[in-house]
């Protein structure tokens, strides 16, 4: 068998798209180069290491935060702001959304499945998100892409996260985001706490008592609040929670492009 110079072999490997869990039948010594004038081996090129590295949750979150800031600047120019929060408990904490972006137009859930994450919870997450979200984006590492395209509901957007040539995490949409055909105002009212319901009703001149049952408040809200008003109430709820969690050092935080005021307002 004809031998291939190690430098050429490395070039071939780096120019070939990486696949998950690929094992190359090549000794490690073939993937290093000799430094001039010395016998020591230099490590593989950084781009090569990145191309075949696995992405964890934190790397994907960082990329989504950066993307949120850029999209938020564009949204602010259109006067179309939204609130972004992380690790948001839904339906009493039964499910926690990795990220949520809430505006007058949509409750948008972003679910992360990194290369190191399992797949077992997606079925239940899909059931819950289909009740309360207008839009869902599933962000996956390379290992989960083929599975995600088959497992996600057809209206979900699927985005692949992968290391780019410069070592940064790149987000590439694979399937388009569509509107949830089943989301209703009644389902989204379940996202609101008692205080958020009372504050929203008071904004339109409907005053309630602390002793009113939660079911009664939801019935009033269903009769009096429009869908955009329900989403705005949820955005304000996330705003207040973000402030409280930052004060206690918790992980949840509201990120720009939120326009902060001393009192929560309808954006």
C-alpha cells in the first residue's frame, strides 16, 4: 500500500465534512507535524481540533446570547422589543425552557440539545411547548441533527450549532420556523401568575381581590385581554423575575433588548 505524507493526510481530513462519532483508522502520530530543528511533535492545528469537537450547552447558550443582542438591535430599530430569559419554569416547573423570547407577537421557546445532552425529555417538552408557545426553535449539535429533523414537530424550526472555521459557534437554520397552529390565549394565560393577572386587569380598569380564585382571574382575563396583552403580561412577569433572580444570584436573567424602567410597563 502506498504511503501518504502526514501533511497531505491532515489536509484531506480538514477539508472533509466531519460526521458525528467518526473514528479515523489513523495513528495519532500521523496527525502531528514535526517542528523545524527539533524532534518534538506539535499538536494538530486548532481548526482541526475545533472541527471535530463536541459542543456543550454553555457554548450554544453563549452563541444564542450574542445572536439575541444582534437581533435585538435590529428589533429596537423597528420599535419591536422583546424580553429574553433563561431556564424559565413552565406549568409549575414541570418543564423548564432553556430560553424564551417574548414579545407582543409571539412566545418563542428555544430548546437546546447539545452534543452532550440526552434525547429522552423531548417528547414531553414538545407536548408542553405545543400548548403555550407560538414558535419553537430546536438548537442541536451535530450529533443530534438527523434525529431532530425526524423527532421535532413540523412547525418547529431546527437550527444546527457547530464550530466554524474561526473557532466560533455558528448557528445554521436547517428547517424553517412556523407558527404553532394550536396555541390559544387560554393556554398562554396559564403562564401568568396571580399577581401578573391582577396587574394586567388593573391596567384596563378591572380590579380584583386577593381572595379571588385563580380560575376566576383567568376567566376575567380571557374575557378582557387580547392575545398581545397576554404576551405583554408574561413579558413583564419575566422582567420582574429576572430582576429578582439577579438580586439573589440565580442563573435566570433578562437580557437586552429589554428597555428597563423603574416599574414594569407594557412594551
